[in-house]
């Protein structure tokens, strides 16, 4: 699935799925469940928000909800390291804090969700419906199967509806001016092309190399930059599961028990391989008109009918022999898949929105279906392949399970051995003698420091080096356990930090001085060249003098990334106001640019239909930004206390 998301990350499908994942998380943090106990006592308070407490068990449920999702989707590719990089703990707590603030603000505004509103929301959820009608038995069975208490679910849903109601109140103040629409249209449709010269920020060299005086002066003012930090020599024992795996025996009953307890890991969801052509509905409502709900519905229905007719015309052409892939490239509004002939690749059941998936389930491989209406428009769907959900049999996975059990048992055993060696070393901290008792080998590193600690037999193991540099005297560490090995460490020699003589670091200092001078020379030359260009010099003439190539962009809009340069907003801001022939300069992180505008493509007058669409989009974006800004202000003015020791 991770590969699928990477490949299809720009399609309407995945963008929607990922957005729904976020919504689903927020919608279930009040009643989700998961393994507890890793953050401390359930009754402890992890945070308070204007006096409202967030208990550890509430935080655990929210955090585990996210973790379980990632583990289910990415299986072996998900790790604790990934969870830390994605800041999932912080995200879980932040979501809880925001929900507390929303409830408090809704209370201030006297907003409530009535029993009727709650009942209507529940009845409309597709998972609780049978034959397009609400089914109480399905509702109760669904919650029972999911181990969710009815009261907890309804309380949670009521809170989420309250949040939606609050959002609508805040967003209702959104106003869009005609100027904003014109500016947005111009930004999206005005196009220019320009030519440029680019060179690195250390491209030019000074006339003379660094002198001895330059080097000495730089060293005297930057001595701390060249300080040699504390160095230590570490004696250690490294124990790995591979050392004892051959002695581990796994019994058939162990394999069966593991299989029966972890069947979820071997359940394969229904898999589809399909393509589609999306024909979008032109459903924007008239700009600035106050319409009744009936009038809005009529206009939207009329737009849908026109779109459906267009989709049927495409379907007819395909049935008469037109190539599906070519038609997708020509007509699909989902350009990401359209460019690949409409292909969505292979994906699991549940990745699609319900209407799309329901249509897939009505097709047989090779069959063409549609038009199918979703919130995005009308889809023509071709199912290419389907694999039914199934549970991998024990015979297929028993070797995999056996390997897993061996690794697990071996890891636990080496951790026990590490504890025994530590105990045997006793107060004397004699690691070598204790290791020999258990036939373990001790090794000693070269001198290492916090800046330089390349120990090939250890590799990139932060736990090892962090522990080594925290040890005092000749103290022997407690066992350091990682997913791959267990270590015992002892510092056997130390060298204090010191400032070296210039002669010891002469090459480093000389290089640093040269780099600084190159950057200064290039900066000065860049300014001078910019002035020459501004005063009337031709870009080609400058390029010829500098023996550089002139590059030229295609026509680009302000929303485009600049080919060869990147999406550098400061450069676009400098170039777009120019008249043809006008010049400017710009810079990215490592490159300076001399720029001259070549041509500007005229922008057509905006027509009413385009104006409507831009209005609708800007209003949605602006409303979202207004709510987010409001939420940040509320959060900034709130009293939020977090007990970091419980995270």
C-alpha cells in the first residue's frame, strides 16, 4: 500500500483518502481503543486545557488509534523511528487539545447538537444502512463488533457534530471580493517566459589565494570552530540474536499458537486493479446570488445531467472501439491517472470512496461500467483484475512464523545473557572477566568523539554512543538493548577537549578561509553584474563574457514551479511585474540568478463561468484558513499545561 500511495499521491483518490484518514482520526479519538499502559497511570493527567483535563488513558486511545492505522496499512515498513519522525505523539495530543478548545468555545457561543441532529447523522452513515435505509440491528452489531460502547460513540459523534457546527459559524464570515477573484485568475492564467544565467554562490574566486595572515586571523577569531572535543575509548560486548539462533528450537504448537493469535497479520483484503475516466460536474453556483435550497438543487441537478450525458458519449465511443487509455488521456479530469491511460494500479478494498467501490463490486474482470456518480463527478470504470479477500493458510506462512519466533526468542535470550554478564561483573566492573564466563567477546574502539565516532562493527546505533558519552569514570553500563542487539559498555580511556595548534588543523582552516573568500567574491560579483544588467547590458553579452550558458524557461504561471530553478516564490515575485526586456536578479539556497523577461502571454478576460468556479474555490480555501487562524488564536490565548514526563 505504501508504494500505491507514493505512485498515486497526486490523484483525486489518494488525496481524498488521506484527508478522510485525518477526519477519521479526529472523529474517533474519543472512543478508539488500543494497548494501554505505556504512558503511565490511566488516571494521571497528561495535559489541562483551560482547566479541562486530558487523562493518560484518553491520550493513549488517541495515540494508539494513529499507530494502529499506520501499522495496519504499512505492516513491516512502519517502525517506532517512523512514528517519532512523524511526531505522532505530538499530533495525537494536539488533536485532543484542539477538541477540548472547540468544546469550550462552542459552550461560550451556546451551540448545541440536538437529539434530532444526532439521530439524523447516525441514520445517514452508510455502515449503519441496509437497502439504503437505517438499520438499528446493523448499527448495534457494528458497534459491538468494534468494541465501542453506544453511549461513548454517540457522545463522541455529538462532539464532532458540534465541532462542525462551530466551524460553520466561524467560516460564515468569509467574504470574497471581485478583486480577489481577478487576482486569483491572473495568478493562475498570466504566463511569462524568461531567460537567465545561474551560478553557484561560491563560483567566483578572488585574485589571490588566502595569505598566511588571512589564515592566522581567521583561526584566531574562530578557534572554537576547530576545537577537538572530548575523546573516549570504549570497551564493549555486543550480543546479537544470530549468535544463538541455531540453538533455538521452535515447536509446531508454538507456530500454531502464533498463527491463531495473529491471524489478522495474514488476512489479505480484497484487491482490485482498475482504470477510470473522471468527467467532472460543472456544479459551481452563480456568483453573488442568494438562491433557495430548491433553486440550488435544480441548478446542480441540471449540471449533473449535462455531465452524465458527456460521460455517456465517451462510454459510447469506447464501446464502439475507441481505446480506453487514449480516451482517459484526452477526457479524464483526474490528470494524474489520465496520463497513465486512466490506470489506478492495484489497491485494497477500502481505499476507494463507497460509491466507487460499490460499482467495482458489480463488475467482472474486463468489464466496463458507469457512469458512476460520486462527489467528484461521473466515472467510467474498467475493472481489470480482482483478487478475493482471503486468509493465508498456515502452510504458506509457517516458515515465516518460525523465523519470527526464532528471532524473538533469540533476542530475549541475548538480553538475559547481557543481564547475567552485567551481574557477573559486579562492583569491580570487570567486563572482560564477566564476558569470558559466558563465552562472549570483548572489543575496544579507537578513540572516538561526539563529532567523529565511526566504529564499523557498531554502525549507526545512537543508543550505543549516547550511553558511552554519558558514562562517568570507569562505570560499566547497564545492558543497552536495541531491536538488533544488546550491548554492555565501559569507558577505558579519555582525552579532554582542547584547542589545537594552527599547524594541526592548517588544511581545515585554509579551506574555511578559501570558502569564505569565494562566497564574498561571488556575492560582490553578483551585485556588480546585477547593476550592469540593470543599466542596459544584454544578458547574452554578459553570458559570453562570463563563458556561461543562457537558459530559457517555457511559459509559466505564478502557480508553476520554474523548470531548472524550482518553486522559488521570491524569484517569481521579482520576475512577474517586469515588462518584456526588463531585468532583475534572484537567488535560491545555493545559486544566484541574472534574469531577463522575454515575453508575456496575454490573459483573456475572465468569463462568468470561470469567475463562479474561482469564487467557490477561494471561498473554501479562505474559510479553511479563517477557521485555522481562529483556532490558533484560541489556542495561543488558552492556558495549556502539558506533563512531558507522561509522553
